[in-house]
């Protein structure tokens, strides 16, 4: 009776709006899709043109359905994205399949305004998200410490953080890279910025930035983080005013009792971790599992959780994919130790049989945060100075799809984002 009632409602609505008199354009996201990554760009641009887009959760890999539009069809053809024209008579059949299975439709209402937290001297290969945004032709703005502290984030729906070190320790590259030109430039740029903004040292500036981002989330912002921005952000919040930076970073001694002074209530995702204070150890804390992950090697996969599309649409949106297994990839923070994750966080992906959680999501105030460990989903072990990944060779990357799920996530109708 439930299905019959739904179909009656749909048919009545369709007659009233003229819905049955128009074909639909379906962008399939299963294995038939020729370029999954650019398909997200097609959906994003359609939203920008005022075209309503339905995200069909768990239907053919999380496909997109919209009113037929010649400009969108042309966009698909130019981008090399596979599309299907669906006759109006077949649309209700699609909805019936969705109603009878673990699937759901989510209406996307507007193209989110996107900001990426990166310095002016960044290279595109430094950040997997900017790489895929440019490949998918999705526009974004750069913001940096001065922009954040001046309140610029209020203009954006979505903010990405990547391998920034919010503790003021420059990624803990001191032991191996302190004589490198790029490392010295990073120190100089950050110290000059801190001085210009009136901070005594970089760690104090980064704490202020972290708190401003936390307030942005509390007011309804969406933050997506990868690599060291995941763990160092929470470490910076937990440390607060406690000095965890060795004097090689800021010229004064660190607090040797720092680990006993961490306040985990300030953190978004993590708790019960210890900070590694030795500047010669290339690791920030016990949150990260890079050493264990590297021992497992490149033939490792992490598994995406299977969520109820009808009752848990938010995590379901974030794991949409054409496969439930995704290749492991390392980073400054590769993944998160299970015992350090707060119970309030929702685990989205894990390496089964290990302590590694790869992908998680949570709420804070009116907004959300999502953390994906690792640096580049198609470069297992990216080194400083390596050439950028050519995404035209990875058009169907399930790892990069996770990134783009997060890009479209804020476009969903607000009631769908309530968990």
C-alpha cells in the first residue's frame, strides 16, 4: 500500500506540474559512466543554471536525474560524460525501484560556494581537492589566514582544508627538510603573516584561525579535510594556549607537561590521544596510523559503510560510489586510530580488521565536518616535488569520488541534511 500510495501522489503531482510531458536527463554513476569525476561538474553547473538536480542515492552508483535540457546535454558531450535521455513514461519506474529498495532521492537546490584554504605560493599538486575541482571545472576561491580572520568564510558554503599544520610545526618536516628551500619559504611566509596580523608566533595565529573555522562550522558551514589538516586541527584545538612547539619552531621551550593539559572537549572528532613532542619524529600524535598503513603496503583497500538511504541520507550521500572498496593512499595523516575517535563521529570507511578508520563525519553546531585521511587517492605515496596526478588517467577514481561527494553535499535541500 505504501508504494501504491506513493505512486498515486507522484502521478497526481506530475499531472499538475506537467511533469509527465517532459523527458529527463540521467547521468548514470555506475560502472557504465565514462568519466565519474567530470559528471559531478556537470551536476554542479546544472545547479548553477537553475536546473533542479536529484541525487538518486544508491541508484546506479548515486546517479543524477534532472529535467532534460539541451545545454546540459551539450555539457555532457563536451565533458565526455555519459548521459541517458529518459522518456517521461519511464521516470515513475525509476521512482518505484527507488521506493522498493535501499535507495532515496535527494533534491539538490543550489551550487555551493566553495573556498579552499591554501597560501598564495601553493602548487596544484599540493592539494588533491584543488586538482579535482579544476579537472571537473568546479570554481573555487582561495582563502588564507588573513581572509579567515577577517570573516571571509561567511561568503562560502563549503571549506576545504588539506595538509596545513594547525599546530605551528610546519608539518613536522624539520628533521628531514629544514634545509630545503620550500621549507624555509613556508616558515618565512607564515612568520611574516603572523607578525603582520599581530601574533607573537605562528602557533598562536593558527589557533586563532582554527577557532574562526570552528565558529564557521557552528554557524552552519561545511568543512571537508584531508591529510594533516584532519589531525593537526583537533590537536591545535586541544592544546589551546599550551605550548607544544619545540624551540626549533618558535624559539622558546615547549611545555613538558603538555600531554596532561590537552582539553579534548574542544576537539571536533578526536580524544584520548597523545602529542608527540620530539621535533625529529615525523608524526604529530597517536591519532595517525601512517606507520601501520605503510607496512601493509599499496595492495590494501578500505571499505565504505553501507547506510540506509531513507533513514541516514547524510552519510549515504558521502559514500556514494560505484564500488564499496577503495584503494589505500598515504599522507601526512593517513588514517585515524579507532580508539582516539569520539563516539559522536560517524565512521564512513575503514580498513577492515585493523585499527584504521579512513573516513568519518560529524556535526558541530549547525554545520558539519568530514575527514578523509591521506593525500592523493590516486598516488599511494606522494613525495614533495612529485609531479601532479593526471586525472584524465583516473576518470573513474572511487577515491576522488569521495571528495566530490563532499563538494555537492551542501547543495542538498536543508531538511535532507538533518540527521
